């Protein structure tokens, strides 16, 4: 990565934080575990991990992170939301829990727990379409995963599973239903790092 070490935040309120952090470090990033609003300053990219979207939503409000997150991401910070993180990014939830809110930034509607309960968790290989249209295999784990039920204009579908949309891209935002950080597949995280402005500036 030419000595360039992007600074990547991982929202660290609940869920699969450590797995993202170690995959990002493996890719040469400096990781900041984000628990406070001021830790969003100076980031090159951000990951919203999987976990429980209702809990993460509540905690973002309790910790005063909801509005700073909206401002940072809407301001162009490259962001990857995985599973509960995808739900958090979405504009609309088909079946929200009582009083559940989202950040409302990714123009998709999601349906929670679309592939069954925890016991129906599965690992599979998906086709991932990058921004240039090339297709790569991605090893993906599904754990009480959401599906994307509809996408707005300007949202590209990047992956499907059992006919359902499980990966999307909208400008600097990537949303995926699955967990590549649990299988160790770096494809999606590499794409996130490629979106950082200094990476874009250093590419030919
Ligand atoms: N079903 C969970 C939710 O709605 C997401 C599961 C996950 O992130 N692995 O938040």
C-alpha cells in the first residue's frame, strides 16, 4: 500500500468489532475503535459491524453518536455496513422493532432476519461485483442476516444469495448482509480501503 496506512474507524458499541479490526490491520490500516463522537475526526473510512441493530441503534443515541455518524457519513466518509451495520445505514426497515431508528443514508429497504434464525447460519461463496464490473468470489457467513428488498436509483447490486440482494454500493457506501470478517475474506474491506481519498489520489 506504498506506506499509506489509512485510519479506519470501527464503531465499537456492540457486535463483531474485533474481527473487523484484525482484518483491517492485516490489510495495513490503523484502526480506531469508535465509542465517542470525537473519534470520528480524521478517519479515512468507517466500518459499522454486525451485531444487534436494535441495540446498536439505541447505543448510538445514548452515546451521542447518532448525529455525528450521520454527518460524517453524509459528508462522504467511505463506510462499510455489515449485517446489523447495513440495517443501521438503510433508509427503511421493512419490519423494525418498536422505536427502532436507522441513520437513513443508504437508499435501500431491508428486511431483518430474512434467512432464518441463528441455527440456520451458513457459510457460502458468493459472486461479488466490484465498481469496475469485475466479479470476484467472496467467502461469506450469514448469521440472522437481513436481505435488501428494494434499492433506490444510484444503488448498485454487488451480491446476491438465494436470489436475494445481499450486497449494495451507493457512492462511498457499501452495505452487505453477510460477514466476510468471520471467514477472513478481504475482498470487500479492500474495496472500502480503495475508496479512501488518499488511496484514490495515489492510484495511477
Ligand atoms: N438480525 C440482526 C439484527 O437485526 C443482525 C444480525 C447480524 O448482524 N449478524 O440486528
